[in-house]
C-alpha cells in the first residue's frame, strides 16, 4: 500500500492538511504503508513542473496530479483524503 503525498506532515493529532488526514485515517485503521512524496503543492499548480516525475506518476495512476492518493496492494487507486478516510474506516486492517 502506498500513500502519495505532497510532503506535508502526514500524521499527528489535529493535522488539517488533506495528506495528513489521509495518513491519520490509515494509522487509525491499523495500516502500515509506504509514503511517496511528490514535489509541488496543491494551491500552487505552477510547482507541478513537467519534469516532476512524481506528479506524472500520480496522474498516470489516478487521472489527476493532485494528492493524496492511495494505491492498494491489488492496484486499486483511491483519490482524495475524504475517500481514503472513508475506505480506511470501512476496511480496518486485519488483526495479526
């Protein structure tokens, strides 16, 4: 499982950034996941330079250059922090 983020702190109490909300939801659901940071910031799309391989990868996976996106182990892609949080709540990690 890979969570693509913009590099903003992805966990912590009271975190309001969309990437943080997605990371917190996965943490609360008990998941371990890889974080891939891509350059550029949502409110500054001019920072999504054409040479930015991370944003290009995100776009190829999800159809948008925006993060966060979550790529599940089966290849399913979930875009948007709200959708990621909803999925995590509905699908808690299996207990080991």
